[in-house]
C-alpha cells in the first residue's frame, strides 16, 4: 500500500493500474468513496501495519488454540471501515466470514487476495452473503439494525455496535493550526464516519468566524453532488422553519444541543464552565466514539486532526475486539 500511495500515475506498473481500476470501480459503485478518500484510508492502514506495530499490538493477547469461525457484518459508511475487524480475526488465528455492506464490496476482496498471496495462501477467510455455521459474530449497524441483530444473535457470543459520533471541545486557547486540524476531523469522508465530529462545545465568547476562516481548506466538499444535495436540503429546511444558523456556503453551524447533526451541519453549544462539558460527555458516553480537544481542556481526548488516525489498539465503541476473540 505504501509504495502504491507514494507513486504517480506515470510510475504505475500493471499491478498499480489494476489497483487503481479497483478504486475507480469502488467510486463508481459508491460516489462517496472518492479516490482521495480511499487513498487516505489506504495510507492510514499502510502507516499502521508495520511489523513493529503489529508485533506490539498482538503481544498482549493469547492466540487461539483452535480456530473458530467468526461472522463479520461490516458497515459501509466510509472506505475500509470494517478492515480492523478482519485483521483482528485473522491475527487471532480465527477465520473471518465476511458479510460486506452493499456500499463497500470492491476493495476489501482485492486486499484480501493480495494478503493471501503475500502469505503463500495461508490466510483463511470467506466472503459470504449469509452467515451460517459460525461460532461468534461481530456486527456493525444503525441503532435500528442493532436491535434486530441483538435479538437474532442472542444465543451467540457477539459484539453488536450501534450508531456513534464524535465531539470536539474548544477552550479558546487553540491556534489557527488547531482549528485547521479540526476541519479534518469534521470533513474527512464528508463527515460520514463515527469518528467525524458533529458537535462542538464553544466558550461563551468564542467567535464563530474563527471556525469558518479555518475551514476554507475543505470548501471543495460542496462540489460533491451528494454532499451538495444534503447541504441544500438542510439549508432550505432551516430557512423554511426560520431557524437560526451560521452558513459559509459549504457547511452550516447550528446552535443545538443534539449530539448527532445532519450531513453538512455541525451542532454547537456555548458553555460557561468545563464541568458542563464533562457532564454532557459522561451522560452521552454510549453515543460518543471520540472526544477531540487540546490538552488545556483536561479531557480524555485525542488532539485536533487525529480523529481519523486511530491506533491498532483503538477499538470501536471501546470494546476490545482482540480480548473478545481470545475467549470465543
């Protein structure tokens, strides 16, 4: 992956052209999966999957004595969103039964075939349309889907993940570079990931203009047809309902206590004391994937710009997948 992402088109060999054709097919089947965002996701995995990182990660877990069949029901909101589950199952010496999302069915089979080739055919995995003959399940879906899955798999060992989103806390001490980095946390993947920030906490005297001034680097999101449709629709609804919002022609900020916001909208609230923020985060921790903030906030958080850079031992919904795979 690293060699591929570092090359220009002029340097591509036959395999590189094949890989690029796969990425283009994925973008055709799901327009949200732009080449840029797919390349971003591939680069993150390239940086993570070093021998040192993998060795350190798996060293604290016990590999399976007997390989089990683990059903994986993958989400499809952002490119390769389920790859961590696949890697975890394989490195735990189990066999993943991979049920892909209809929104993301192109790149993962290509990568698994490459992985199997690099491993001389020793990577056991299956792509399936229906889960059968499995020992455990890891599934990701909406809240409604999760209720169905919890019932359906009630007699099996399982991890069932629901909707989550992320928040960012501004103290007023942020540099312009911090706010530019915050834009990455908001707009990467067009805001479709659970690690994307959809809710801001702002001090009472913080000027909204500072955000807009530092978000301009992502202004081209409005050129994406699906994003623009969401923006125009939500803007029209706010105008029709005479709701107050701030607009810079590609994203809207709305003073709203809701944790989740519509695509192209970021909710925010004002706070007097950091204790208000901590109380909100505590009360909504089951719905929050990541808190983004600087050190001055004194929170358990990741730095600005790092929301989409999880480590190998950063687990979705804070459930240790590798530990779960030890005991099945």
